[in-house]
């Protein structure tokens, strides 16, 4: 069966520090991969999605970037964190094709101080 | 741009009641609709996935319906239990992205 792993679970980082969040998927190949952010009191916002290795699409201009160095690995990064980057970050995957549903990871709670 | 609205924002019911959560969306050109459950501080757990060609899906005490032409979906929970307490999120897929509502926070009291 397919599983999705996301780490770390919680992170407290100072303003201006770098960020790296990692997500891996097991049990499937060539998945679509996604990064979402859930800010307090707001809905879930799509940040990035990837349909293949090295293929990244950005939905929202921001201080963040994403990379997909391997088929089942998706990384969210920042060179310098801002206070507004605080939130709950969720990785998700879906099969290729529009009829597939999404499966989400357990999330990373990021607090920028 | 797809807008997804969930009503009510919060709901408190006594254990054993049947309840309905509502979701509406503005653009009927969707591939599918998915209902999720989110417990505090946790990720999203998929409950039901309804394709655009389907009218409903059932899983245990949960039943979700979809009326694509009117832009509406409902999640019916039968015989609610305290363990059902969580936030329920509706999401529609029109392309690669899932567009989410802000959720309904459900509290089931013993």
C-alpha cells in the first residue's frame, strides 16, 4: 500500500534562517506531488505541485521554493524565513490522471520566531 | 476562480444524532470532490471521493452526495459519536489543484 512520510513534525526557526521540509512517498511511482499551507484561521492554500522529477509549478509568489530531486521525494525550502511563513505545511500525493484523489501527510507545524 | 463554501462553520450535536454538512462550489467544471477529516494538529484523512459522474458515495456511517450542476455536495453522518468530533473539509478538483472550503468544526457531545 502507499504511504506518505513528512518530517519534521514540528519546527521552530528564527527569522532569517533557512528551511528544508521533506516529503517522501512509498508504494507508488510517478506520483503528482503537492505542498499546501494551512495558516491559522485560513483555508488550505496550494503552494507548489510537481508532475515529475525536476518539474515544479508555483501557485503563489512567496519566499519559498520547491524541488523534486527523485521521483518520490518533494522538498520545500526557503533561504530566509519570514514571520509570515509560520503555518502548518502539508505534503500530498495523487496518481497521474484527474480522477485520482489526494492523500495527505501528517504535516509540519512551522513557527517562525 | 473556484470558490468553495462550507456551512455551517461550526456545529455541536448530542451523541446519536444524524447530521448533514454542506458544501457549495461556484464552478461546476470539476473532476471530483473529496471530503476530508482533520483532527486538531493533524493531517487530513480522506473520507470519501466522488467523481464528477457519480451522485453519491458511502462508507460506513458516512454518505456523500454530489449535484455538480447546482454546485453542491452534502456529507451525511449517521448516528454521530464523540469520536466523530473533528473539522470536516470539502475540496473540489478542477485541475491539478484541490480547492478547499474552510471547513465545518463538529463537536459531538456524550
